[in-house]
C-alpha cells in the first residue's frame, strides 16, 4: 500500500506490512504499527503505542501512557506528555522531548537528544552524540560514545563507560563520572561530584561542596568555590585553585600546584 490513514475513537488498532505513508490519529487504547514503511506518524490521546520494523521517519506526539519504538530507523521523534517511552534498535537520529516519567534509549545510534521535564532518563549503547538537558531527577548514560552532554537541573547524574568527550553542567546534587574517557568537564552548582577512572583531561569548576577525583589521569584542573576536595591517584599534571575549605591531594603525581 502507499498511503494508510487511521483516525477516530478506537480500542485496538494494528497496521502492518509494506507501506509508504502511515498516519494514525485520534483517541485510541492499543496501537501497533509494524513492517517496512517510509513515514509513520502517530498522534493523539492513546494508552499503548508500539512501532517496530524498518522505517525512515517516525513521529510520535500527543498524550500517551506507554510508547515503544524498536527496529531499524533513520529519524525518530517523540514529543508530548507521556508516562513510559522506550526507544531501541539501530537508528540515526532520535529526539525525545516533553513531559515524561520514564525514558529509555538503547542501541546503536548516531545522534540522541533528550530534553524536557522528566523523572528517569536512561541512555545506553553505542552512540556518537548524546545530549540530555532539562529538569530531571535521575539521568544515566553508559556505553561506548563519542560526545556526551548533560545539562540542566538534575538530582542524580551517572555517566560511565568508554567515552571520548563528557560535559556535565548545571544545578545538580549527585554527579558520578567513571570509566575510560579523554575529556571530562564538570561545571556548575553541585553538591557531590565523583570523577574516577582512566582519563586524559579533567576539569571541575564552579560552586561545589564535595568533589572527589581519583584514578589514572594526565591533566586535572579543579577551580572555584568548593568545600571538600579530594584528588588522589596516579596523575601527571594537577592544578587546584580558588576559594576552598578542605583540600586533600595524595598519590603519585608529577606536577601538582
């Protein structure tokens, strides 16, 4: 088929097969779209939405309870007020935005953007660019990634894995960065910050209460207004400067200032 449109007040809707354009809209309870499709658009007030298969462009918007997207896709956009959102598979561009409770993105992806007012956000897998921003309670990013950026007002942030560039900024309570990384930058107003692992360049700056940096690192810079700072491990260049109350530097280091 070329063009399929389903709209109205329905309970169970299933669309599957080889199609070009699929549009589903209205007030529905269970919606399942699967197959080989070019453009899929689902919008409205729905309870359960499942989209899977080989697709080019997928757009999900509206007020929904459970949304699950999986498969091989090029562009995926999810926006609106939703409770549970799960995106998994092999995808190029994934964008999730709005007011949501639980967001899980996993798989092999190129660009992932998650923004808005959310409670729990989990991003894992092999990805190139990951951006998470907004007002969130728990954020976890893990896997093999090139660029990771987490910003905004967040209570708990965990970034771990094999990553090249990591940037964490904003107003946060608990921040944990660990793994094998090249460049790590943590800045803002934070209470508990822990950076550990094998890293080349580490920078922590801002207004912070408890900061712990440990591991095998080459260049470490800690600056700002801080209360408790602990730097330990095997390091080459370490610089600690600013207005600080308690500072402890220990380990095997080449240059420490």
